[in-house]
C-alpha cells in the first residue's frame, strides 16, 4: 500500500527539497519567527502579532517523528544559490484509501524569486509519481501570492470555509484548493 516512508531528496533548478532532519530545528525555528509567515499561514491573529513558537525540544520531538512518519513527508526547502534553508514543504494527511493527501509550504526571507513555485512543482511531481490521485490544501483569502502560485501549477478552487480565520477585528475566508493527477501538467 502506498505510504510516505520513503523520503527522497528532490532536486530542481533553483531549489532542492531535502527530507527534514532534527539538526534543521534551530534554523527552521528562527525562520518560523517571521511575522509574515505567521500571518499568512494563520498562526498570528493580529497585524503586529508575533508567532508563538514551539520550544526547540518540542520541535525536535515533532521533526524526529516526521523523519520516519509513513503518513507525511516534510522537506526543508534549500536555495540552490547558497544551500541555505529558506522554508518547509510538507505532504501530509495521507489518505491511503482515497489516494489523497494534503500539502502546505512556507518560505521566509527568500520570497518572490520563484523558489516557492518550483517547490510546489517538485512536491506535486513526487505526489503523483508515487501514485496519488489528489492533493488538497487550504489558503487564506488575503494570501493572494500563494493563491496565484497554486493556480499557476494547476490547483483549482473547490470551496470556501467562510470566515474561518479571526484576524484583527474581522474574519478571513479560507479557500480549499485541489489538484488531480489527471490534470497535473508537470
Ligand atoms: C506563498 C509562497 C510559498 C510563494 O513562494 P515565492 O517563492 O514567494 O513565490 P514565487 O516567487 O515562486 O512566485 C510568486 C508569484 O506571485 C506573484 N505575486 C507576488 N506578490 C503577489 C501578490 N501580493 N498577489 C498576487 N500575486 C503575487 C508574483 O508575481 C509571482 O508570479 P509570477 O511567477 O506569475 O510572476 C511564499 O511567498 C511564502 O511562503 N509566503 C509566506 C507563507 C505563506 O504564504 N505560505 C503559504 C500558505 S498557504
């Protein structure tokens, strides 16, 4: 049965996706403190808010578990220019019966250089190469950049969880997007 126990490194032109290691924790934790990442991923609820970070010990436990998990692959995103870790891409919530999984990613300090688009393409290439039929994700309405890159690689808007995120004095819709193997262009 299909699972995510095998965790390959995926090499692209401008990024490399390498399976996460516990040694990545200090770098990832520092990047997770980026308020823009917190806001756009819904973990910060006010304009000036700071992300609440896991402790290094908690993150080490989480990533140690993910290194061998059969229901997810967590990659660090490496900038091929200098080999630096710039973010994380994760295939998660594997549903073996329905050949479906979830996806999320974030990049800090290296946005708008094409790295995110290639990281999504590499992740989807792997998901469909191992036999998945469908990948789905959530994206907040105010995250127009993320929505743009997801649409660019073929994700389709499937529905909206209205006012799912509380932010400042208002509410933000959360869109559900999906990509099918039959529509994946590579
Ligand atoms: C979303 C994210 C992964 C995109 O990665 P990236 O490397 O910055 O994106 P790229 O450089 O590959 O592509 C950016 C594209 O968005 C466009 N863009 C930039 N800002 C935009 C905006 N505010 N609205 C719409 N499109 C925008 C660019 O023009 C470019 O499009 P093009 O390639 O068609 O010209 C990254 O910005 C990120 O992680 N942001 C913070 C956390 C986050 O949003 N995670 C996703 C949660 S769903």
